């Protein structure tokens, strides 16, 4: 059994990337894993201001918001699932704020298996390359990180359009095989 943390960056609860997260979670739970999903858009997370208060205070951030709880969940997880809709060829601001705020204890986030979930209105996977690069570059900063899978939800703009697609099947299977 693994501890899986899904960080759903979708600002739309029930949006396409969020639905893929749910399907990944369903598969992972079926296999007996412990799964937590956090909708980061519903959390209060200030952007990092590079004040480096955290350096002088043992990883504690100057901002008292929901990020301390999320960061501890990231540290405690065996598996991190990062999910985002693609906005102008990159991840959304909500998930980017989480990633940036891990700087407070970035060395404590280690030895993780990573899965990436992306959705876009564009049919072409190439429009997701920079989004995937952002995910991979974050993982490059995590000691012992291993990329385990990528899900591309292409051609989905309207909420719920991802339903009954290959990406949903892939998310379920990937979750089952964690």
C-alpha cells in the first residue's frame, strides 16, 4: 500500500483534469492504496515572495495559509500526482503557487513517484510540452524522483468533455497499477 497525494490544480471542481484525478484515485483505491486528493484552487495559498523567512525559521513560511498542511502531505506521500489544465502552454497558477511554495522545505520532498495529468482544448499533444516540462523540471529538483506516467487529455474544453475518453480509461488503469 502506498500513500498517494493527488494535487488537482483545476480551478473548476469537476473540470476535465479534476475528473481524471478522480478516475486515477478510483483505480488507486481499488488496488488498496491510501489516496488523498487536494483541490488546490479551494485552498488559501499565497504565492512565494522569495523573502526566505523559511531559511531562518526551519522551513516555516512567513505566510500562515493552507500551504503548510499541503507541504506536509507532499513530504509524507510516496506518490505525487500533479494535475493541471493547460493555460497558454503551461500549468495553471493555482498549482504553480503550490510548487513554488515547496521551497520552504524542498529538501524534505524526496523519493517520490510522480504521475502527471494534463488537459487542454487543443487536440495536439505538442501544446502540452511546456506544461510537461514544468512538471518534469520540478521533479528534477526532488531527490530520488521517478516519473511513472503521463496522461494527456486532449481536445477537451467544456467541463465534462473528458468523460468516456481514452484518457479516463488510462487514468483508471494507471491508478490501479501504482
